[in-house]
C-alpha cells in the first residue's frame, strides 16, 4: 500500500512532532517502503550505493557537517543529494537546516520536514509506524481471543460455534480481540498480529440473540485491540469415520502470511466443553514454550517402562535359582 508524505503528516504529525519547511506542492511524493536512511556518506560525496528510495533523516551530526562547509561547498553537497529521487527529508532535534537545502528542495520538489524529537526517538517512532503500514496483511473469517496471554485464533465453518466459545471465554475473564472478521498482519518474519475491523469493533453476533457489544456488557477489561496469533484452533464437526489426534506427540502447523503457526484441530460433539479445552490448549502451549512437552515426555516414560519390563522378563525367565 502506497504512503504519501501528505498521509504521513495527516496521520502522524502530532505523534512524530512534524512540521513542513518546504512548499505544500511536494506532499504527493510517495514513500515506497519502511526503510529509513541517514545520508552521511552521500553528503560527503560517496553516492555509488546511496539508498535514495528511503526516508532520509538528517540528525545533528549531518547538519554539523554541513554547517562546517562554505556556502558553495554546502550547495554542491545538497545538489548531489537531491539529484536522486528522494521521498522526503526529515531534520531532527528542531535544528534549522541550511537555507540551501530548503531552496534546492523546493526546486526539486522534495519535501523537507522538521521534528523536535531526537534522532533516535524519531527513527524509533517512524519505524514502528512504517513497519505497521507496510506489513503484509489479510482478513479472514474467524475469532481471536487472548486466553491466559496466548492468542488463540478460532477458525471453522460458519455457525460451528466460534463466537459462542469466545463469549464463554470472555465470561470466564479472558479477552476478546476480534470476532467474525480478523485482520492479520505480519509484523516480523515470525510474528503475526491480529486485530478487529474498525467497523465491527468488539461487537459479536450470537445466533438466536443477535448483535451484542462485548465491551459494554463485560467492561473494558474483557477486550484487547490487538494480539499476537500463537495457536490456530480449528473447530470441525465430529465424524465417526475420521481419525483425530489422540496423543499429540507430533505438533501440527499451518502457515499464515508465511509464518508457521501451531494448529490444533478440535472435533465438536454435543456436550464437549470447548471453553475448558481452549484454556488447556493455551496452558499447554505455554508449557511447550518453556520446553516442557507432556505428550513427548509421556511417550518417553512409556518406552522406558516397556523396555524395563522386557529386560526384567528376560532376566526372570533365565533365573532358575
């Protein structure tokens, strides 16, 4: 999704403490990616590997370097920099940039912004915003609940009971993130974060009852705006002929936006307490995170016991004394 300098100013002007130093006509410039660059080497004349398609940040060091030069040298350095198609330039710490920069940026159509934040603080805030904006995302039909701090993403065909399960979990003190439509974004190569639709908020459809507002019914403590997806709980109807996992020795995984996520398939039948099962799934996941796998440890103990009994039986068969 493209991001313009105008949109950045509109959405994050206060958060990033930004103000525009050049003319308004350049605000349509596109910021093509989430990368940020400090062009110290480019100012010094080495432009062979200049990452010009990134947002350029001039901190106190770069501006002090320019201030030490004569007006002619400074103008030449800025011209070399602006010969490239730069999305925008941000000057940090509230420092007034050289007049040559503003003049030439207006001629080249490059927006120059100023922030009163320190360079480190500004880059940290801008990186978080750009990472979120450019992260791959997809919207799926499901329900996301925070259970004991573990993000459980419920999937399954419509009407199978995802919302009812989430409602029961909320009533037991867990937190709803999203119901029906879950927006998933990959924030890092290994992290997928889910959030709700802005339109739906924390409303939930319960068949036979209608639309309910979870936040109004249960309070602010029962909702979350976003949560990392850590386990997919796939709800399926019980089928007699189907074989389901009994031991759980081998973990199963699915891929969401290229990220490997553990998946637990839960067959539903009348009387099954899916809420308690969900709490067990969350706690069992945390045990695995801390290096404790109950199924594998049970299998290991069982193998050791069978081996011990076999050796004992062989010894007793050969013992005639």
